[in-house]
């Protein structure tokens, strides 16, 4: 496998279900991200992990719970979702996020998981 | 706060012709990066081209080039010799500090 992979590619779940999205990067990166892409809206950054530490949580509801066990894997645990949570969820990775004055790096994206909440 | 604006929701171009996609942004930082990403119907987000704000020279990648106007905070993408495979949603993005902010996208259709 190369690049950033995401599983599953499609997921349909009821509002009472619990499911998890998985992301794996094979690029040797240290930072990983979850984005939400809804129809006719810009990509929304949800979470950022830098060296396995969560550094950003953009006011995401607690029904979304991220987990980053190591720098290559990122999970998004889902529970009691709402129909408006239906969207494409994209994972991305990059080299380490710089400290002040550090080098910034472009992000590489996975193919996404199309989530439908019924 | 940083913002990215793409004012053209949809554009079309004839195959082999040239098209320019517009993007403006707003930031108070002096150190940042700008990107154009392409998202074809497969939904895979693909990096097309990047520009460092401290570089005056416009970036080029084969048929893709940018016109970076730092003072005007403008970052347009020019696609030369358009191909059918260029049909996609194109996103302009601004990376500063720890956040990547995307514009709303421009749907480009290349017509045969």
C-alpha cells in the first residue's frame, strides 16, 4: 500500500450504531488530520494530531471521537450520529507540524469514507 | 482569521484550450503556503501545485502554473492545453501555522 488509505470506503449506519473509520498513512509522516466534506460546503477541519498528540479540535461534537495510537494510524469513532453528519470524511497526513519558525508541509489525502446516517 | 475565496463555482473550457481559476485569500501572517488541490469524481484529493509565500517566482508543474500576487492576496491557477482528465473540482487552500483552510471550490468541466 502506498500513500494514505481509508477504510471503509462507504458506510451506512443508523443513529444508534457505533462504528469506526480507519486511516493509515504509508508516507512516514508525523501529523494526521480528519476533515469533513459536506455537499456545497468547504472542507471542514475536524481534528489534528501531531506526533500522536491532538493539537486541534475545531468544536467537533463529542459523538465524534478521534484516536491516534501511533503516527501511522488514525481512527474516528462514531456513535449516536445525526443525519446531518452524512458526508465524505477525509483523512490526510503531512510531515510534522512546525513549531514557530518550523517548515510547513503540504497534506496528502486519502480517498475518503462516504458516510450515510439513516 | 484566515479566509479563502473562490468566486467561480463552475467553469468550462474546450479541450486543448487554456483556463484560469481565481482565488483570493486573507491572512495576517507573513509565512504561509498556498496550494491548489484537485478532486476528480473519484473524490481523491490530489495536490496539484504549491507556492511558498516567501518566493516571488510563480510555481509551475507541467501544464499547471500559478499567478501569485502577494500584495493583492491573489493566487490563480492556469491550466494550459486542457485535457478531459482535468475535469474535477479544484480547491484553493491556505496553510499557515497549523491550519489548512480551503476555499469552496470551482467545478471545472473540460469539453471535448
